[in-house]
């Protein structure tokens, strides 16, 4: 386990009800291409905050990395349904492109 990963794991342990630690861990695992582990961390983040658009986007990316196009698309659609996703046109365009490329 790297120092960065250990730091994020510690965040999730110290603040289990905060989506930020789970999101940070999930993003790290996504960068490391550890897709199944990333999915678990990001699912926890969106469970804690269903309006966390960035976590939904990352969850979609993790599913896409794991070759699960159906779940990737569903997560990206959830991101579009968040308050941020409804008003951020650049996010909308980005996610529409990702879905088209699946």
C-alpha cells in the first residue's frame, strides 16, 4: 500500500460518514486501474451523498474500466441527474460523449 492509499484509507476510517474520503480513495484506485476496488469505494461515496456528481462520474469511469458499459452509463446518467449535472453544460457534453463512445 502506498502512502497516498494509506492516507485515503485512514480518512475513510476516521470519517466513515464523509463521502470525501471514499471518493478520494476511489479516485486513487481508479488511477491505479484497480477497478473493482474503485467501484466499492465510489459506491460508498454516492450512498453517503447521492448528489455528489463527481463521485457518480468517477463511478461510471470505474465501471467502464471494468468493462461494464451498462453500469457505467447508469452512473453517468445519475451524475447528469444531480443538481450540478443539471446546470453544468460542459459536464453534460463530456458525459454525453463518454456514453456515445461506450
